[in-house]
């Protein structure tokens, strides 16, 4: 059974592992660097700054995660959407995105946005996957919020 809950400090090691493993599977892992410092400071970056970090578990195993990061008083960014490859295609990413949208609404945000690399073939959800990948950015309405998606041309050289 899949359960969704808020991150606790006891999750840190499993979050780090899932983050690295999933990015490695996409071919987009660049090693540890400042681009992923937030993964190692979840409470400060997300939970203590009007954000959220959700954990998805199957039978006690952390298999999915996603976060909401405040970028302005009206905007928040969807971050760290990860689903272990063995658990993809079951709707877990969509469940996390739906809950992050609900929490963004409850926190008073008007716009959600996300960034992804061109190396990552699948994005946070089917909703964002509908945005043509060759566009630099787009905004689509989602239940009275707007989701803005931006493509980054990160390459693993």
C-alpha cells in the first residue's frame, strides 16, 4: 500500500539515496554539487520556509518524493519529484503533485513553477509532460493555480 506523509529527519539518508539513484537512471547525474544542496538541508530550505517535502512509501520503503519551495510570496517551485524506477507508472508522482498543489493553495501561492533538464525524459507528471519540450517555458492553469515549466539545457559532459 502507498502512503504519503511529510518528511522527517529520519528520512534523510533514504531521500539522499533516492535522489541520486533516480537522477543516475536518467543520465542526468552530475555528482554532488551546489545544484542539489537543498536535498541535504530539507528542514531549512523547505519546511521552515513556507514549503513542503513529501515522502511516498510502499510497505515502509521510501519509493517517491516531491517538494514545494517558496520562491516569492506568490510563487512556489515544484522540486525533487522522484519515483523509484521499479514503482513508476503507478500514479505515485501524480499523487504527490496533487498534494503539493493542494498545499500550495493552502499556503496562498498563486503560481507554481518547475525546472527540468532536457536529459530527464519524464517530468513531474502527465500534466507537465503535455508541455512541448522544445519550448523554454510555459504556463498552464491548474485548478486556479498556474504551473510554469522551464527547460534547462544541462548536459552531463
